C-alpha cells in the first residue's frame, strides 16, 4: 500500500521470507494429515510477531493493526491454516490481555505467550450461540475469591493445542452481563472436547472447550464484572480487519498461480492466457483483490490512528471482512476453473486455497451477519430490522 512506512515494508519482506522458508515446505503434508505447525510459533516469537499489537512496555512490538494485517496477508498467501491459528493466538488472546488485562495479568501471561512458549485462543462461540454471541450459556458464579465456571465453547481455534484462553461467561441475568476470564488448560475441570474434522483450514486445530465446574481465581477476571460486551465487540472489529488479511493472501496466491499457468499452458497452439475468457477472469480477480486490499488496509490504518470508534468502526470492519472473504473464495474458484482438471487435484494448491478461503465467509461473523451490521448503520436499526 502507498502509505506503508519503511518499517512496515521491512516487516512485509521479513514475514514473506519466513512464510516461504518455515511454512511453505510443511503445509501440504499438514493439510493432508490435519497436523499442526507448532514449531513455527516459537520462530514467530523470535520475530516479534506474537505480540504485534501489544505495547513495547508490555513486551510486545507495538506495531498495530496495519502491521498485523500485513503479517496475515503474507503468511496467508502460503499457509492460511497456520495463519488462522496465529490470528487466534495474537489477536483473540494476546491482544485482549494486552489491551484489557491488569498489570499482574500481563506480567503473568504475556511473556510466555509472546515468546511462543504458550499458545493462546479465545472462547466465545457455543453450540447454541454462534452469531448470537450474547446468547451464550456459560456461567461464572462468584464464591468468595474465586468463580466457578461451567459451560461448553465450540469452534475454538487452537482448542486442542492451546494453554491459555481468553473466555467469556455470564455473570448476571441479562444478555449483557458478560465477564472475561483467563483460563488455562491445566485448571481442574478444563478439557478440550470434540476435535472437528474440517473441509479447509485443516492444519489449524479446532475443537470444543468443556468447563466442568472450573474454580477460577477472581484475579483471572479481566476488567469489571459484567462489563465485557464493549471489549468483546471492539476486539471483533480488529479480528475482522486482520482476518481479511488472510483472505487477501489467499486471493493473491490464487491469482499468481492462475497467471503463471495461463502463460505456460497451451491449447490450440497458443497459451490459454491469449483467450479472452481467461483474461476476463484474471483481470476481474486482480481488480477485485486490489479493491479489497485498499478497503482492508484503510480500515487497519484508521484503527491505528484511533478513527475506528463506535458503530461506524463496526461497519468499516464488517465491510472489509465481507468483501475480502467473498472475493477470496470466488478468486480461488476462478483459479481452479482456469487450471481445469489440474486445479481440481492436489497437484496444484488452488483447491486448498478455495477450501481455506470459504472458512472466512463463516468465521468471525458470517457474511449474513456482517450485512446486518452494515445495513443497521446505513438505515438505522428500526428500518433494517423491519426490512428483514
């Protein structure tokens, strides 16, 4: 992007090299076996990527949303699965503790999370509460200097492999009586439940988290009791901006493979890139990618400059994620079509790109929910709800 600083350009090149040397050689096997590249997180820690949005005072690099989105795009272009796990760790867990945690919580958890010794995640979605996050049933009941937490979370990225999870639970009788807690996998009553077998993002482990009367110290509550809705919604905006970066990476990689193939593959005595239908798919893909890239990085830049506030912020983040996710899926599908039979096989990576891209149309807010968010801001909630 035209406004990238020299530091951000250097980060871009560093992460691009890291992705090629550390992620690319392993992703095909990990995707096939549903494995996990745990070793890469130690190396991300060495590069300062795991605390990318955390202040330097708290042990991070303090580079912000633009830098985080750059990291997502560069790694996502090679290995979207590991990048998704990176997002769950760095944005959904580390950033939350760095932004909302107490000095004691930061000192206890951030050093090992930022180094990569511990892996993090977030517990929000539940079997009966996905898009309706405020409908969650997990409860935390206070008794003296601790809480008893009971419930089940689902679709938890890094669930089977993580050690620290930033989780939400009801601490009152209304939907908005939500509190945040830092839970660790070694707490009695904590277990990773069913691990899901997935169509895409297969090298990013996903499971349930089961809380069976976990006794959690009150010191592990983040912020005031019942005051976590605002924090949750704000972090969702950042998640949507940065996960759009993964979509950008997938789309860029798909375009590169399809363009190269169109130059090399010949039919009827000439490269297939000479045919107008191939040119149309490539040019539309490239233009859509650039438009979504501008939208996404503009949202990230606004975040860093403190301009992403209130409902307008939610709408901007929703637009970036909605368009980038749709774009990546379609661009990957078009790449498969351009490659023909080869695109449908594992001889080329575009079929994996398509499988991975589809997840981002579902996770971090479905396309349908994002359209509701945008419509309510444009029309007002009363009009939008009446129309729906």
